[in-house]
C-alpha cells in the first residue's frame, strides 16, 4: 500500500498522540472520549490541525446536524427492531431507529435517538446480557477522529437513550460485538488506531469503559503471533463454557481507502484462551481471501464453528479442540462451496438458528441470502436455489428473531463514497423474511429506510438487534 505524504502525516500524528497516552489498560473513563477531538498536544497536533482540511481521508470533525423533528409513537409492540443507521446525508447525526415488527403494526416507526457525532459509518450493534444496554460500533469514526463505541440505555425498550461513547487507544475500525456473561462486551477492531494492519480484540465493561485491548502490549507471544500473519479481526464468537474465543481476520481497513494497490485480505483466524485473553493458535483457510465471519454452532458437541471465506465463496468448519499434523490446535475443514455466484462477493455474513440446525449467509454483491441445513456437518443441505433472483440488494446483517420465525436481513453493507473502494449497492431496506418449517426462507415484508428518512437524504441501516417482549417479565433478544 503506497504511503502518500498525507497518509504518512495522518499516521504519524496518530502514533504521536498515542505515545502521549498511557498504553496500560485502565478501567477509568476513556480520556479521549467526547468531545470528538484529538487532545491538544503542542507541537504535535498543531501541524495536524493545519493539515486536516486537505487530507482526503481525514475529515473535519464538524458537529452533526440533529435529526429533523419527529413524533414518537406511543405504541408498545411485542416485537421490535433496533437499527443502527447512518443518514444518506452524512452531515446529519448517526442514529438508532426503533420499529414495530408485530404483524398488526409491522413497520410502524416508534422512535429514534441521535448520537452526538456524524459520519461514523454505523456498523455492528448488539445487546448486553442484562438486556439494558446496546452498543453500536463505527467503522470509519477514526476519519473524523471521534469515538468508535456508542452505548445506549434501553431500560425502557421503547425509548432508548444515548448514554456515552468511547474508543480504544491502540485500535480502531469497530466491528463485531459479543456480550460477556458477566456484563460488558468484547468488540473486534479490524485496524490499528490509524486503520493499518494490527487491530485488536477490545474489552468493555457494562458502563462502556474500555478495560483492555488484546493482545496486550505486554503479551510478547501474542505480539509475535500478530506480527507473523495479518491481524485484522472482524468476526468474533465465544464459547464461554469451553473457555475459548475465535476471531477471524478480514481485510486491512486502510487498504480499502484511496489510494490503494488493492485490498489486503487475510486467510486466518485466531483461537483464544478466554480466561487469559491470549492467543492459543492461528488457524489458516488456504487462499480464503478475507475470513469475514466466524460463529460457534449452538449446541455442537465438538464446539465447532462456521467461518466464511469471502474470496472463495466457501463456508468452512473450525474444530477448535482438534489438532493439525504439525501439532497446532484448531482444524479447518471445508463445509460447503456456495458456487460460482458466491465467489468474491465482498462480504459473507452469517447467523444461525438457536438450535444450530440452520445457517443463513448473506452474499452481498450477489444480492442473495443462502440457507444451509447443517444438522449433519458431514452432509450439509442447501435450502435456497442459488439461481433464484431474490427481491433484495446488497444484503449484509442477518438476525434470526428470538422466536425463530423470521430472519431480519438488511440491504446495505458499506458505501465509502469517493474516499474508498468499498461501495456496494444496497436497497436500504429492512427485510423481514419468513423462516419456513424446513429452515428455508420466504421473502415477505420490508421497511424502506430510503423513504422513511427521506428528510435527511435517506438512511443506511447496517445492523439490527431484535427484541421480543411478549413476556414482559422475560424479554428475549437475538441469541447471538
Ligand atoms: C487458559 O488460561 C488459563 C489462565 O491463564 C490457564 O489456567 C489455562 O490452562 C489456559 N488454557 C488453555 C487451553 O491454554
Ligand atoms: C407475509 O406475512 C404475513 C404475516 O405473517 C402473512 O399473513 C402472509 O401470508 C405472508 N405473505 C407471504 C406472501 O408469504
């Protein structure tokens, strides 16, 4: 990747900023939090400030325009969707929208809440184990030098409130989120604080404070491991009972921004010891070309996980407790080749049914959602017709609903605009797809964000969290 003078200045400035902040993990509120500006360091930030406007990939951190006035609904649907969304006109604030998913009021807007920043490219979203907070990540928050993690209070599920935001010190480019059993979250950061190779696995407490980033700077073996093979973790899954985590390496974020010689894709996953937060081994999918996603299969007796190799258009199974002939822990085996239309589709994200029988896969630039019956990992059965033209454009995020009756697929992945090479077409719709008794999909209802939010140039919903409040004493959320 060519390092232009402007990019070099950006990197230098960020590294300089980092050397003035403590790299030692600490549980205090992040000193770099909102307001979203690089702290002033005489002699170091001054040249950055004077350079900021002309740098193509660094944007001026202007405050956002608030969402236009709206009327919240007093409806209290049993099933609701939270959608972490960027506005079409990125001068407006990024926001969390709430919609009814009940049959009789489907698609009714309930409310929305702005975050205090714009241009984050809202990315993944998930819910804490206590069901009282959500966190959303920003893919490109670093371009405006603002916070990456946005925390919401959903104590009143129908009236989420923005609570606080944070960022890590060594890493940026927020991606996948897994709730910790004891509260808080693990979140993958695909890049360094400057968006280059060497991301981190970050850990957050229930109040939204950064606990640490892994491998830590003091973890010599971990540092050696990530220097050996590209470490750009995107996918993340946990089997807390078996004391292991898996992360999957996707692409170097800065290599998706112009100028670029091409996107740098990884072929690896890392197997982690959960209790020590250290890397046990690197698992390779040969020529995988970006391992976007990994998820443990619920209930699998071998703790097997599925992983997606994007360039190959293939699904692999990871057996974390099997050993390779060279003695390394964690074996990768091909599960299913999704065929010619699935090769190089930029993104393949997944979700699984709670019983681990079905896996759904979004093939973004193929405009297709595939379904496999994986009850028998030796004989996966494809449930969709690969040649069917489906009524969806650019699917990415997938969520099986808590009652297992629907799949929520969002028709938007990433559009970096002029600054980058990742611009996948989308229909900007929430697709509420019926899951048939055999696990296959039937497209049915949608919520069109382009028209719903026409007053700010449309909207791009990247990720959802689904709540089922049928039993108010025991609210249920998506299982992953
Ligand atoms: C994981 O780390 C813990 C704590 O350091 C250690 O006791 C345990 O043996 C490790 N497990 C594995 C599988 O490496
Ligand atoms: C769409 O879903 C509704 C509500 O479940 C159902 O009544 C209707 O039959 C479905 N339509 C199609 C075409 O599947």
